[in-house]
C-alpha cells in the first residue's frame, strides 16, 4: 500500500495520522527491503589542526574539517553505492578550511556507482567509484586516498588453494571530455597480484600494475590546490608557454608489496615503486618509491598504531594531480620522511599526530610558470604537522 493510501486510511489530515502513517510505511519498507536488498550506512567526521613549518619562511596554521557519509545497497548479484563528502571540488581532497567569515561549506557527490557480480569471482563497476586497485598506505606514492575515479572497472579474484589466491583489477576511466574532439584523455590501468599465507602467521601480498594515459597532451589535468586557493600544478613538467599542458607522456609501471606478521603487535612492512617508462621528453625525473612500516592498528578501543615511511618521487614518475595531496604541498618532485602515532580512544574515536619533512628533488622544475616561480607557492623545504580527531559513525 502506498504512503498516501496509508495516510488517508488512517484519517488523513491530523498530525497523529501522519506520524502513524510514516511509522507504518517505514516498517513496511524495512520488511520489503530485507527480502530484496541490504542497506548499510556509514561515515566519519574529522577535525584537523594543521601547521606548515617552512624553514626560512613564515609558518602557517589552519583548522580544517572533513565530513563523509555514504550508503551501500546489496541486491543479490547487483549493488549500488553513493557517498557525499565535504571539500572544494578537488579530486584529491575532501577538506574544508575554517574561516572566510564562517561561510557555509560545500558538500559534493564523492561516489555514485553500480556494481554487477555475474560470477562469485568477478565484480564489474560503473560510475564514480572507489579506487579499484589493491593499495596499502605506501601506495599514496601514486594514488591519493581520497581519489575516486570515474568510468568502468573490473575486479577478479580466485583461490589457488587454501594459502594462495590471485587477483586482477582493471580500470578504464575518461579523464576529460573535450568538446569537438575525438582525442579525449583516458587512463587505462591493469593490476595483477598474489596473496599468500606463508605459515607462522606470515602474510605476503604483491601486485604489479601498469597505467597508461592517452592524449595527455591535449588537455590540462585538473591540478591540485593543497596549500591555498592558488592553483598549484603538482610538479609534473609542463609545456613552456603552453599554459599547464603536460610536456611528457605518462605510462607508469607500478609495484606494490606488503609483508605482515605478529611481533607482540601486528607489523606491516610496505613498499611501492613506480617508474614512468614513457617519459622521453623531460630529461628523466621518472622514478619514485616509498618504503616503511606500520606497527599496531588503531581500530578498537585502547589500541595504538605507529608508522614511519621514507618517500622519494621525481617530478614525472607519476601524475602529480592524482598523487598524495598531503606530501609537502601535494604532487611529485619531493623526498623526505613521514611518521605518525595514533590511538583509538573508543571503537569510534581515533586521535592521530602525523608529521612529514620534505624537500624538493629538483628546485628548478616549472620555475618559469607564474604559479610555481616563487618560494611562496613552491618552497624547497616543507615540514607539515597534522593533529586529527576522527569520529566514525
């Protein structure tokens, strides 16, 4: 029975009838949904105190928030999901900075996609979706954790035996749609990997991938803006006099690996390595890596976690607009270390302190561009402190 019919049958017109109708209709919908779909809700709110401690320049301090809320529906061999998030429209950040006379903050559509499961071992996605590639913390060398690609992807996983499984993840994603042109930039990605239990509590995962960008020379990839409202161009080499067009081609080979074991607390040794094998126009600057470890896991009440990583990423090793936006002032062409300590006060509240120390690999990349020519926008050394409180719901 429709909601209107229920309302009228209960003597439509009174507030009491309206409330009873809403309750009855909700109960009916819940009962119906239990047989056709399963809904799950989730989100988080993060409050951040952030400081840029730049040697030889004025320090900067700001307060930020991040709000995310999503819904997933599971319907037998189909699924759908959407997520809303705060932000300023950047593809690699969902932060909003306090200030601007307390103006209202924007909410964006961060994810909206459909999933088909034709086989138990296969998933197919279409829309603005979660990153389909297997990643660990060190993978922000290539992929920022907030990035949600748009397009089509496939994920396959098969068990070889009770100790070993293999998987493959594939992405076909339009980067820009160019009106009046057939040369739209696309990103194509392919990843295959192995997950293995080695005995004695030892776990080893490894994956190799390649990502190719087509027609990257005809359109500006949307640059990140992680320090202020000025558009920053990461540090990919740009065409001289060509605005912000990329000077080189991008076809990246990428390896991700993790070794996990118990030593009183869970330990994860991680490493990511990337090389742009088609960077032939910009005199090298085509490789990067990140290696480190995570001890513990701040997920349940009273638990702790610490991490220490070393990162080195040259200017054209990967697409700066898609890489970690919190590394220095975002993008590539930086080297340094990052460390953090986190504590789960409850099952739903985590406090974390994170500190990174970075310097530019090549201080002369893009120095002729008006947005990157001054030390104000591209300082050589950046030390960044982030104090976070994350409430999950």
